[in-house]
């Protein structure tokens, strides 16, 4: 049995090259514009969703959480009726339930996740982002789209001065983090539950994605995911 863990005092990483400031006291983290033109297939899909659902967010979904985060959680891409609709990562579909309830259990989030961006839930010491910011058709980004959007994940990693660890949800997120860190994807294989220290000292942890498919098929259980998060918190605290 796991027991809820407090938020530990975690060491800072040495700051990397950062984007320019745009707010007093805050470092600008490069984000794609709402009408980002970089991936033609995703632009077409976004426009189709805008026509069908003009009240949805329908744009690149920004990251969520503390800029002083010690842990960054990286997913794959927004769901069409989830983050693409609500404008908040992992919000509005089944994946968010397991993710945010687990973060709440281990005091990385407070409030109650209610699948709405205005539900009052707040993250503490962690941050959530997707490897691809726009919703892809059939929930599957193409490799060129992952590569194109990687510049924003790279900027995210560089602009978080206290970052100690990244939790990659699934193979695609794992590969995107390696690319953003300049590491060949074949050098570190994805293995659920494994934590690897990268050359710059950043910890890379892996978990199967918290998707409904993975939980329904038993590939990932609540207990398995909680164990990954618990172990990562313990590992970061020991650094």
C-alpha cells in the first residue's frame, strides 16, 4: 500500500538558456499561437472543429502548472473532446481522471478535478504539457508533427529553472523528451516504471499513458500509475 507523500523540498537545476522575459518575474516560455500554421494537417483539422464546434477551444493547448515545477509531466496530444474542447491539458476526457486524482493524492495538486478548466484545481511543484499541442485526427500525431512541435517542448524544458524530473506518458512522449534533450531516441528505450538520469542530471521516468484504452485493457492500473508517481517523488527528493 502506498501512503500519500508530502511535497518535498527539491533541489534546483542550473538554469539553461531561457526565452526572453515578457512578464515581471516570469520567464517567457515559447508557446504556439492560437492560429499556429506549422502543421497543415492539424490546421485543417482545427478549422474543421472550429466550424463544427465554434464554442470549443480549438487551438494549441498551453501547458498547465507551476513555473517553479520540479516535475514536468508530458503527454502525447490533446483529445478532440478533451483538451481541444476545454483548453486545459488532460481535461474533459477519461485520462484526466487518473492523472489528476493521482497528483492530488500525492499533494502535487489541490482542489477537485471536475473535468472543467474552471474547477479550481491547482498544481503544486509540477507542470503538465503535451508533446504535440494541437489535436490530431484519430488521436495519432504523425512523426513530422511531433518533430515540428518539439521546439515548444524544448523551450518548456529550458525555461523551468527548478526542473528535476520529467514523467513521459507513453512511447511518443518518451521519444519527444529525448529529442528535446538532444538525445538519440534509440539510446534510451521506453520501459514502464523505469527512471533514467540523463547526461545533464535530469531524471526521465516512464509510464504507460493514462488513456481509457490502457486502463480498460489492464495495461495500466491505478496502482501501477500511483507507484510510478510515488517512486518518482521519492527519487527526486533524494537527489
